[in-house]
């Protein structure tokens, strides 16, 4: 039974790694679209005196996509901001225990936010709520990324809390993304 559970655990978090990588790449693509939309807006506004009516809305929507699709990658890589003065002073075994507890708290917080965001997204779908914009779109097209980001980050924290080879040292101030 134990080898089966280990295989299921590994498969689940291999799937999580694939989703994290997809989110990372989607975030990069959305960031490139933001740059292109800004560049197009600047050229059309100042060169042709014909500003776009949609670029500022698109940029704000894509910013949500960028932040929340990158969030699981930041969580898994330990690139989030952390003040670790007290944790660094602990002996190694205590530090590992404290880090596992912090990861469990991160899981609970992100899971709660994912649940809240998912419920709000469902409400927006049911009520057909639109964005207040020049070119309105369904609000859930934007807010769904919040629930996805928090949900995948919750799973990343769960993985960090229970994985054998988890990064149990405090996040470094020099960690690279």
C-alpha cells in the first residue's frame, strides 16, 4: 500500500509541476502582451493621434493574469518576501519543524483564499456580472485567475510541508526566480 501512495503522491506533484510551468509560461506571455499593448497605445496615440479604446483595460486584465499565474512559481521557488531573523537563529531540527509549520499555515491561508475566490467567481458566472469598462467582458474571465493562483500556491505549500526533499531552510534573500 505504501508504494502505491508514494506513486500517487509523486504523480500528483508531477502534475502540479506541469501546471506551475504552464502558469509561468502563461505569465511570461501575458507580460509580453502587456508590453505590446502599451507600445501600440503609445505609437497610435502619439504618432497617429488615434488612441486605442481597449489597451488600458487589456493591460489591467492581463496584470491579474501575470500576478496570479506566476504566484505558484514564486511559492515553489521560495522567492517570496520573508523576514527570517528568528528562524535563522534556531537549531537545524527546530528550523525544519518551524518551516513545515509555516508551509502548513501558507497552505491553509492560500486554500482559504482559493475557496473564497472560487466562490466569488462562481457568483459572477451565475449572475453574469460584467466588468465596468469601455468594452465590457464577463468579470469571471479576470477573477478566475485569482482562484487558480491561490489554489496552485496552496498545493505548492502542501508539497513543501510534506515532501521528503522539500526546501526546509528559510527563504534566502538572494534567491533567484
